[in-house]
C-alpha cells in the first residue's frame, strides 16, 4: 500500500514467513577438538524450524522545494 503526492511519499507493507528449516549446534559440546582443529558441532541438518513471523515495513519521504532546487529526505 502506498501514497504519493507532490511532496510526500508513504509506503506500508507486510509479509508472513513460515518457519524455515535450520540446523542447530549441539549445546552440550558446541566445539569439537578445540585445541587441534576447532569446528562447530552441528546436529542433524534441517532438524529444527525457525518460528513463524510476520514482518511489517514502513517508509516515507518528504520533498522540500526551494526557489532553484529541491531537497528530498527520508
């Protein structure tokens, strides 16, 4: 959804995201071989999902008109 005039521009939108697969790190032993060759201890790939979330976005700008030029902010 958006609104435009000569001096003011506004925009608003939203988007829903479902839980994407993710790979967690083993919390009991997160780093394997820390002294010789450190690496992360990942659990099974795509074993968990991120939580679902809804993202809202808003933006706006305003134009200031002068005699010989214009300045847009936002």
